[in-house]
C-alpha cells in the first residue's frame, strides 16, 4: 500500500510549514510530508520527506501518529513530532519548496493553510496556545 504522510513538528521556536511552487493554484502552506513508494512504511516516508523538504533528521521514535485514514489509493498518516529546539532548516526544499516557521496562532489565522491538514491538526494547534 502507498503511504502519504504529513508531520506536525512542534518546537519552542514554531512549527515549520512548506509551500510547493510546482503545485497548481491555489498554493497552500502545508505540513511537510509527501508520498512514498509501496515498499516504504509510513514512518520511512515521513523521515525521508522531512529530510528532503526541510533538512531535519527524525527517527521513528520521534513520530507519534495523530491521524490515519484509508483514502482508497493510499493511506494518509499524520504524525506529530515534538522537538526540544528547532535545528537549522534548509533555505528551500530539494524540490524548491518554500519553508516558513509559524506559531500555532499564526497557522490558525492563515487563509492559505491547507484545509485538509487544518481539519486534522486544528485541535492540536489550539492546545498549544
């Protein structure tokens, strides 16, 4: 089964989001993540995508599943990872993704935060306020 993942990275300095300029409009800020080949587990996809998109190295132990959903063509898994500090991020992702760091309050007020991610992480973000 193919896995699609997103990771809510919670740090004292803020939460990293990405915006992919190659996607068709409208462009949204979203949690870092993506899809992997069928051979990868959801955790492996998350670890690889976080490295590629924002330059952070995570381990399976860092990841906590907060949402899982069978979408038919793939399984969507949203993880949360709490880090004690935000390491230096890439200037942009391997595929030219824009990277920004936002407070939970800022994310909740963004008009261009990906609605599918907001539905899943809204409670998590509100609990961080």
